[in-house]
C-alpha cells in the first residue's frame, strides 16, 4: 500500500540514496528462495533505517525479527566501531542465509544472531540498548515494549514497524483480527507512556520513532 500517490512515492525513492549492492543481492536471493519475501524492509525504508542509525551512532542495537537480515545490515551501517547488534528470530531456517550476508557485509563479527521467541530471549540479554527495532509478530508488540523499555538507555530510540498496518488502524476492526487490535493497543501505549516521546512517520507501512526521556 502506498500512503503517497504512487508517482510521488517513486519520486521520493528516486531522490533518496541508492541501495547498496549487497542489499540488492540479498533482496534477489530472498525473493528466489524464501517464503513471504515482502517481509523485508526494502530499499527506501532500509535507507531510512540506515540514516537514523547513522544519526544516533548507537553502541548497541536490538532487532526483533531478523528475517533475512536486510534491516540488520541497514542498522549496522550506523554502529560505532566497537558496537554490536543483537537480532532475534524464531525461524531456524533463516540462520545460515543471514550469516552468509552478515559475513560479506564487514559487520559479521558485530552481529549476534539469537534463535527463538523474542519474548523468551529478551530477558536473557544482559545489555542495555541505544536503538531497538521492533519488527516481529504484531500480537506481541505491547509485550516487547514492556520487556525492552528498562533495557533502553536514556535518550535511546525505539523504531516500531508496521504501525499503520496497511491502513487497517483507521477501519472498523473485526473481533477476530488479533493483529490489528494489537497494533491499535501498541500505538495507544506509545502515545501515552510518559517515559517516551513518540512520533509516527507515514513511511512504508508506518514507522514510529519513540525516544526515551
Ligand atoms: C517482518 S519480518 C522482519 C523483517 C526484517 N526486520 C527486515 O526488515 O528485513 C518478521 C520476522 O519476525 C519473525 N518472528 C515472528 N514471530 C517471532 C517471535 N515470536 N520471536 C522472534 N521472531 C519472530 C519472523 O520469523 C520473521 O522473520
């Protein structure tokens, strides 16, 4: 779904930074070999993630929902030289695919893959984080926020993906539609939680930036 008219969206993409060659390869292979390739962040959102990460210069990043590692590599572009990313995904079949691209990127030794449910893994991480990207299963977004907020450093940023959920956030909600209900609850939580400041950006499927005070 385009939130801008399609032609204007194309103009925005055409006048933004080019996608690095390695990410183009990763995208091609994802579309050839992996189910639901549409899940990867894609060239425009990827450049936005890279830019935000470069502005923050994080020492530690946490990503929930690695998929094939596209956003991991975009976020890694802003890491401090000694920095590291912890990225969690429940899908075991993606581990080797991710590692192949992580190692080709030059960030390989800074990226730590965690296999399992994010709900189980987050409490086992002893780090605090400067930047967190929430991009896993929607029904757990609220739980993820509660698990990470105390691990976020003051001034730290949470980026949350798919917060407009294909525009469903402004439509009547089916009682069986757990994901839309979860996204609505999450968006209200971010707006009202006094520990953070939040702005929703209408980028791709909606990307929220929340800053811890
Ligand atoms: C939208 S994709 C992530 C896309 C990736 N961040 C990117 O931008 O390229 C969502 C991922 O979350 C993973 N996932 C779903 N439920 C999960 C859970 N409970 N814990 C950890 N990962 C989960 C899926 O396996 C999938 O790879």
